[in-house]
C-alpha cells in the first residue's frame, strides 16, 4: 500500500535529541554502562508541594474539561508572575496555558505565520523551531552565529535578515542548546530593530530562572510599550520546576494574538490536563526554595565541565551563562558532529547530541543535568576518546 504523506509532514526530521536519549536509555536497559549527556530535562524531582496539589486535585475529582486556555486561577497566577518578576502587565485573557512550552511555541507560530512568511531563527537553534515554521507553511530564515560571539546574533545580522516578508523573530535567551544569555542592552537593541521594522518577536524565556554568576535575564517585552506590543512571551513549568512530563507551558501575548491562539488551541488539543494545571498553580504561588539549591548544583557541574572540556586537546568551550547545557567546539578533532557523537557512543558509551541537530556542525551539546560523578566519569571518557583521535 502506498500512503500519501502530506508535504508538511514529509518535510520534517524527527527530533534527534529525543532519538539519542532513547538510544542511550535502551543501551542502559541492556546493561551497558552509559553516561547520558543527552537529556533536555533537569535530573531533579518535581518539588513535593506541586505533586501534592495535583494529587489532591485528582483525588477531589478535578478530572473534567477545563476552559480551553486554562483555569482562571492559573491564568491569574501567571499574570501575577509576569507582573512580579518581569514588570509586565497582562490580563488573564492575554495568558494561554498549553500542553508544554513546545506547544505554546507551536501555537504562536500557527496563529501568526502562513505560506509566504519568513521567520528569522538564530542558529544554533532549538531544533523544533524550524520544523514548526515548516508545519505552518512558512519559511525559516537562519542566521548563523558561532562561539566567537557567544552564539549571539549581532544587530547588523538581524537587520540584514529582515525582508518585507519577515513575520517573526525567534529569540531564546538563555538558549537551548548553547546556554548563552543576551545582556539586557543586547535584548533591547534587537527588540528596537524588530519594533522599527514591524516584526513580531517570539521570546522563549523557559530558562529565565536558570542563570549563573549573577547574570540577569530581562524580557524583551519589558523595554517599552512598543516592545510589549511586538512580543509574545513563551514560558513553561518544565525547566525551573522540573515538570517536563506534566506537559504544561504558557504564553502571554497582545490581546488579538491571544484570541487567535485561544481559537487554535480550542480546536486542536483543548485544555491542558486539568489536575496538572492545579500543580502549575502550586508551582507559581508556593515556595521557590528548591531553585537556589538546584542552581548551586548546576553551577558546580558547569564549572567542572567547562574547565575539563578546555583541557582536552582539539576542544574549546565558551562558558554558558544560563540553562544547563554546554556547547563545546569540536572542530579541532577533525570530526563533524554526527560522526563524533556516533563514535563516542559506540566506543566510550557516552551520549551527547551532535550540533548538526541545532544547525551547528562544529559543536556538540552536553547537558549537565546529571550528577557530578557522572559528569566526571563521562568527560574522562570524552578525553580518552578525543586523545585517541588526535594521535
Ligand atoms: C524545554 C524547552 C521548551 C519547552 O519544553 P516543554 O517540555 O514543552 O515545556 C521550550 N523551549 C526550549 C528552548 C526548551 O529547551
């Protein structure tokens, strides 16, 4: 039987990060001693009070449809969060709760982009952005960056990429996969350009709370009323509350865009899981004391991994300011990223994600959301692997 696959679906590549993670998990299940640096999720458990709130909701029978864009209590808690932490004023009607931050991104792109539109995406990029743009029938326009600029686009690069067809600029700071963080001044400047050219910004701020060395994240929406009107902020519970499996994310947008997204969501997924939303309320309104502990642990691992990579011949690594990834440059080893990662997994049982998945073939992505003991063991193996190559 010949099946016709739609043009949009046929144009997609499956998520390489998820593929590597499952390959590593499978090797582990077969009894191999694999060190996994592939994970895109914190290795900490969801804080107990959040689990309790969801369990209580489930026990109380909070198991039916909710309003499609989320329960009022959660949309209010999210609006309060934006006010408190970001100085941004949103009505609950401007807030949409979705089935993960990934779903929020997809909703934004579907609601604002169509055939003929261009979406500017800096590379290295989160691998789902270009695929989502293609699903909407629009065209991804990639701006390449490198470790020489800490993986940040320059204002000149952004200006040069904008055409009359540009609809959206995707900004992800702190970044997955590089961990790079734009300064408030840099964010404002990129925002100024978009405002001047009438380009919308999708600002994916899911790593907002995961920043190091006293660095500061500032939302592009916060610089002026014009910046606010040009920006859709995407966020979620996955990273700072370690709730990846809950599938709960959110966004805040100018009212007409929020309305359009509400319509898209009401005809696709409907509401995110009812009792998960109660967990979301607890996450935003409850204690946040888990966060400094996690950050201290992440910072220790990052420091170790950063110095270790720079001690390996053929590898250089700029330090990340946020998230839980490093993005070392492997071009000195003579291998491209896919071969590097395939051989590393085969020979040394270490899973890392090839940079090619993020549009940057001279790099690999290492997630340090795993114990320091694992990181030491895994990076010793990387060291051995690379020294074997260079000889
Ligand atoms: C993890 C992540 C998200 C959201 O993930 P969900 O699990 O869907 O909430 C969004 N953007 C980036 C860049 C991420 O790394």
